[in-house]
C-alpha cells in the first residue's frame, strides 16, 4: 500500500482530472461542432470563398482545435460541396429542361468515402431570409419532400431523416442566407466528418437568399419560370448530405438529381434517376 502526503494527493487529483479532460477532448469537440452547425449565421472560411471565386465545386477544410493556447489539427474536417448557376459553357450547351421533351435517364454517379452511421438524422429547417412572397409552410414542405425522395429508397432501411423536437439539437440544418450574391452560387452543403473513421457527424444546407426561390405546383421536364424550385434544389443538396458528388458533366447526365448544374424553373431534380439510386445504394448497401 502506498500512502501520499496531502500535497501529493492534491497533485494526483489534479493530474487525474486534467487527463480525463484531455481524454474526452474529441467528444467535446464533436458536440461543439454539432451545436455550431445548428447556428443561423452564414460564415464561410476564406478557403471556401476563394474556391467559389475559382468556381471549384468541392473543397475540404481541416478543423483545428486548441490546446494550451496552441492550434493543432483535430480529428475532424469539413467538406464544402458548392453548387453554381450555369457556370460553364459546357453546362449551357447541355440540353436543359426548357429544351427537353423527355427527361432522359443516366446510370452515372460519384460518391464520397464518408457516410452517416447513426439514424435517423435529426434536422431543422429555417425559412428566414427566404424570397418575399413564398409561402413558408409550402417551402418547408418542399424541403421535407426532398428528404422523402431519398428516404423512399430505404437506403438505409427505416427513417433516414426526422425533424428535431424542442430541446433536441439537429445534426442537419437547412437555411437561407446571403452567400455571394444573385446568379452565382445557388447553394452549398457542408459535411463535418471524422477524418479517420469517415463518419459524418453533422451537415448544413444553405440556399443563397440573394436568388429568387419558388415552390412550383407540379413536376415537369420543361422549365416553369424564372425562379429556382426549392424542392428540386433541396433534393440535390440532400444527395450531397448523404455522401454523393456530382457525376461527370456530360449531356447524358442532365436528368440526374446530382447533376452539377441547374436552371431557373427546373423541377427535374425532384425525382431520382437511375444513377442517383445506384449511388445511394453504393454508400448504404442493404444488410444481408
């Protein structure tokens, strides 16, 4: 048996407590990141702003933690999947809903190596800063319909998304905020994930409030107006949330929900195409 003096016992207790705090640092940081994700303020890192200026559609930003007043890389990183409005000549040359008589089909898809491991994903939707004149209840329903389009694939089985109740912190937030002005970036998705395990811990979808939004009453292969359809764009962003990337930018792939470009009045992305369904099946295969 070892006896400690009062001073030694105090040192031992302090050492034990400090070790416990350091040991649970990742858990604390994860909680902090999830809570920050639920915030309403649009604040993008300079790396993301530079990426948008260069019209890059994907950029990863490591998340740093602080210990002893020093910054160091944490176990977490954030990837930004950025969606633009008609930003290339190739997109403008591709057939758009306004020139298509049929929607077409494609089996192409592209996926990330990360994914969610815990379900359902709790979400919260804020319609603040949405285009004046849009019915807010209809806008929220349009986003929920976008969730349902992916949920109906049963990959994984059961409820993939569920609205957070009072007192619950959502892992996924949906909001409108001024990103970079009208007719540039239409929206973006931020996924925070563990670099080692590749597990997503939180996500945020942001639609640019500088652009004009609308809930169109029905689906059509053709353009229906000069506004951007909330459900169509939301379905695209939800694909990013669960781990899908943009497929190759070719004319054949314009019918895909995850196709990189959209046009005003398009509702085409509301419905999943073959490649979209194959992509989510690749990330979340059915259990044997």
